[in-house]
C-alpha cells in the first residue's frame, strides 16, 4: 500500500519552522565569540579553551548520525519536543556551570539536543507538495542559516552588556517557549504509516545509512556542500582576526560585520524557487565560480583597506552557500522520500565535517600567510568544487 499523501504546509507553518530552525541551531554557535570570557570565568586551561566550541559540535554530529535517523521511525512532533527538552537541560547546565567539566558536558548535551532543527527540515520537505518543495526548503533553510549567522553577533552584544551566562539563560527560556509553540502547531507525522508491512528497527535504520552512501547523486551533493561549507567556515574563522589586525575593529565592530553578512540568508528562498523551475544545474555551476571570485575580491579589498567591499563579498559568499544548500537538499530529498531523515543525517554530518576542516584551514592559513593566503585557499576550494561539478552529467538522475 502506498504512503499517504503529504497533508501540505501553509505559509504560516513554513514561517514558524524557519524561525524554529534558526533559534535551535543558534545554540551551537553562541559560544564561538565567547571563548575568552568563558575560559576566564571557569579558569579553563588555555589548551582546553577550544573545547568550548568543539564539544557542542561533537554533540551535534553525534545527534545527526544517531538521533536524526529516528525521524524515519518515530512520530516527528514528539521527537522534536523531546530533543528541545534535552536542549533546555543542556543550556541550563551551561548557564549554571561552575567548572570546566560541567560546562563541557552541558555543551555536548546542547549540541545533541539541537539536532531538533534537522528533524524539522525533512519534516517540512515531507509536508510540501512536489512542485513547491524547493521553495519550502529554501524558506526553512533561510531561517536556519540566518540563525547560524545571527548567533555570533547577538551573543557578543548580549554578553558585552550582561555577561556570557545571560546568553544561555535567555536561550533556555526561548527553547521552552518554542517547545510549547511547536507542540500546538506541528502536525502529527508517524513514519510507521510509510512502513505498514514492515516497521524497521533502529539498528536496521543505521545500517541502511551506509547503503545510502552508495547513491551517486547523494555522494556528489555531499561533496559540493562539504567544499562550500568548508569555504564558508574558513572565511568566518579567519575574517575576525584580519578585521581586528588590519582595520582595528573591536568585538562589537566584528559583531556588526557578521550581522551585515547575514544578509546572504535572503538568497535561500530565491534559490528554492529557481530550483522548482528546473534551474538546479545552472545554480550548481554558478555557486563555486562566484565563491572563488568573492575570495579573490576580498584579497584585493583587504590590501586596499576597503571594508565596504569586504561586507559585500561576505553577503555574496553567504548567499552562495545558501543556494548550494537549498538546491542540494531539494535533490537528495527526492531520492528516497521514506528515508529523508536518514539522508538528511548523512548529508548534514558530512557537511559539518567539511566545515570543521575549513575552520582548521582558516586558522592555519591566517597564521602562516595572512589574509592573502586565506583568500587563495578559499578560492581554491571554490574552483575545486567547480571542476567536480563539470564532471557531472547534465541529465537529471533517475530516482532509485
């Protein structure tokens, strides 16, 4: 028996999902600009300060591989609410922590619970009709990436006025309110209706993820987004160092720069609409070229002292990552509709691996060769992605 027809999604519910995804995903980025004050407050050894950010990202990665697949097995609304409760527990632990060990454990829990956002994205794709799926994904991902971009400047500004613990206290209250709202507006979606003859077990779901990695289309889309997200993280890891050194920007100034760069999130809804019109390949070819051009432009702008050009380049660069993300998710969600949770878990986990590599590369290049080397590395990632796209057949792959 075929699976039930998706019930549809209203503009109001799309907006709620976009805001929810942005608010949830922000939790793993709040600590990035607060490493110094957190380390001082907890008397954390310098060699462990990097774990302030790393532990939440490790928790998020674990959730992508071990929890997100449950979206193909358990009722989605209940799963989201449970993970939001986990997030609140972690945020409370972070805000109240008095030692390094307590903070790091709570940070891991925050990352683990924040994968609720990655349950909501495939849920939105499931609810959307085929001819509107790109637009819906674009709108929801616009909110999610907007949360990533806004988390850093908002955390910096709030911590500067009220202290770093206030950031996590406010977010904890926000997650409680969000859980109540989602409990009221989210429709019930039981994946068991898609498996009426045989409901898979959890172990079978995890094993099936390895088989899904053999899908050539999924492999390519993972590679494209890994390179794009690596370039994105390379840029935002190294640019604060360069802005402070060459332009003399304070923490507040860097926060405002990041806030301006968040304008690139507006590209996500547009990308979804263009993908719905059959322009996926054109967008996929355009993105890496524009990213390479942006990095080369920033190399010139840094030398010329043009802060305005750097802001414009950051907006375009962020927009390119958005476009690639939305078009890729539209493609992979069509591969196996009954397995969107697992496909999303694989895709996002590998994307964050690429992002972690990009962050490390940004630190190394900025230390060894300054922004000139960092910009060249970013341009190289864009050109590598473009070369990879050129090897893809222009025809649309068949659904397996």
